[in-house]
C-alpha cells in the first residue's frame, strides 16, 4: 500500500534537478530561480532561467537532430524509441507522479492513476501510428503521377501549462516526435521538474541527443525567446488566451512560423428538467468543476439549470461538493489539493470576493492553510449569478462554480454561447432530439452529452473562438506537425 509514509519517504530520497536539458545533457545557467512547491511551502530546488544563449543552443541542437539522426531514422526505429520511452515512463511512474504533485499540488491518486499512465498511453498511440499513416496518390491525367506525402516541419517549439505538467507535454511531444520533428519544450515555470526528467528518460530510450530539449524559465523571457526564434518552424501552445495572442504576435515579428493554440475556456454544463438521473448529473457536475482543483481549461465552470429543477439540482450539487476531501495531496483520501502557487490562489480568491457582491455564495469561498501551505481554496459555489457577472464570464481556473437558471431551450443555448470562449460544453437530457439540436447549436469543440469533459486518445480535442485552433489528440494532431509535399512526375 502506497500511503503517506511511502510518498514522504520517496520525497526525501529524490534529488531534485532544475537544470535545463539541452542537446542531451544538463546545462547550468548563470541565472536561476527557486521552485516553490504549493505542497511544502518551500523551494524544491533552483531552476535554470534560460536566456538567448540557452534557447539558441537548444534550437541548434534540435535542428542538428532533425537534419541528422531523428528524421532520417526508419519509421520502425523511431517507433521503437518512442515505445521504449513510454515504457520508461511507466517504470518511473512514482517519481514522475510525485514530481507533478510537489510542483503543482494535484492529489497523488490522480497523478498515479490518470496523468502518468495516460501520458504513456498517448505516447504509445502515436508510436503505433508512425508506420500506419500514409500519403495519397491523387488522380492525374494519363502519363503523370502525383505523390502526396506528409513530411515533418522541422523544429517544434512547445510551450505547456502547469495544470497537467507531464501529460500536457506529452500531448505536444508525442505527435511532434512521431512525425519526425525535433522539439524544444518550454514547461511552465511553476512545474518544470517532470519535463526535465522526461528528457533524461528520452535519451535512455534511444532518442538522439537534441531530439528533445527542455528550456526552463519565465514565460515573458524564455517563452518569448522560443516564440520569436527564427529557426523554430512551428509553435504549439496550451495556456491562457492572452498568452496565446502573444505567440501570434511573436510569429509575425519573426519568421511567420505556424502557431497552434489551445487556450482558455468557460465551459457550460446545461441540465434540462427531462434528465433521467439528476443525482448522477449532480455527481458529474461537481466533478466537472472541482477535479484537479478546477485547474482545467475545459472545466464546466458555468452550470445552467432549467428553472423548474433549479432548487432541487442546486441542493444535489452542493451535497456532492460536500463529499470532496480537501487536504494534503499525498494523503490517500485527499480528492482535492492546493492550487499551483500563491499567485494563482490569490487570483482565485479575488474572483470569489468579487462574486460575493453580485451573487449568492452558498458553499465554500475560504482560503485555508494546511501543513505550512496557504494555497488551498475550498470548493466554492455561487447561485443566482447574473449572466454578465465577472465570475460568469472570465476564466477563473480554480474551484469556483457559477449556477444560473434558464427557462427555454433557446435561452439555454444563447446563455451557453454568451462567452468569448468555445472549448467545450456538456448537455444533460433524456430527449435524443434535444441532445442533437443543442449539440449542433453550441459553438464549441466538444459537446459531452449525459457526461462531462469526454476525452479519448483517438478523439480530437480543441476549440473555437478565443479558445484557439488546431486539435490535440487523435491522428488529426499529426496535421499540426507535418506539411503536405507533392512530387509530380510526368513520365509520358
């Protein structure tokens, strides 16, 4: 049984290494910054602050790997290396899970059962796709043949967030590497440790030096250097909408590199009165906002309930939220841990304070200190939320739920779409016709019917409007990291 004592012991045995990983080796930088844990309240280690020289070196190493051993490697050999890396992730599962927990606060039960095995599964999915995705031969006039292939773009810059440090990195790395690109990865400054360890495992798995580089540092410095670098061919990003806009600017200021964005969300969860099982819907509604401390881009943070069942359903959701165990993330029974850092915690509390002026606070709302960390926020629920309230419109990225009533199907659709985001939505109804009508009318990338936040390795994930463009997961993700190349041969 892996209990608190086991995880505390493993924490003491780990040698935290925050040095950047460039061209196959760890690199010491002149400047560093402390990596504070929201779990311990203290710094785990010093982390490299990569500047222009380090980013240049990482890109040069990536370019050499792409031009040489990695893109030239046979599909079978590339597949073997990525499969070996997936297996090493599983062999080092406890260490990788613990690094993510200590970096950003998620419960260890989630990291061990979802994040780490999920990362290995995604990597294996794309490794298996390497020798199964082929080109095409379009119809041409007699005496001609056109061969259309998908070819790797070159050097990929990947900038990922802190809510799923290992898994979000794998979402980008797996298809990029499978397609034959090399990568310069910039993890969030709050959670760099699992990405750095992953780069070491990549070398052990047989990926050539320079194929995967990890540059650490602040977003406005290191991230901007990656975004503006003239020898990076494509940039893939998951994070806030505002930062996504910066990367679009960086592309225009440099080499017009392709930019693929998965940004913010304010996802609605629509519950109609004809829902068969309101208790089940309430369980899912609670999970949809409070899982991972609400630090999920597609979290169902707006709960839209048909007025005739509003009082009943609100009570059910509140009751479900009372079952959440807020506590130290290394405890076996904890289901919600601290937010990623004090800055994010203060930001969430500020949203809660603003909500008290416009809506009814019916649950939570307090900031707590647990074992030397004050990064804990109770599961928080507001009812009677005005449709134009700040908490109803802006992405909070924390455990805060806004409940609003609607009167008709048309009203629900209009309310759901009344946001600058378009990432995801959920719909609860027993009426099949209504399910299709509403799903068709919602302007989002994924509509989950009678469930929440549905996700699958072979299903594309991404959004519309200011939630970004391009898709992660599925074979469609390979499209972001490849280009169509035609060879036309006239033989008559």
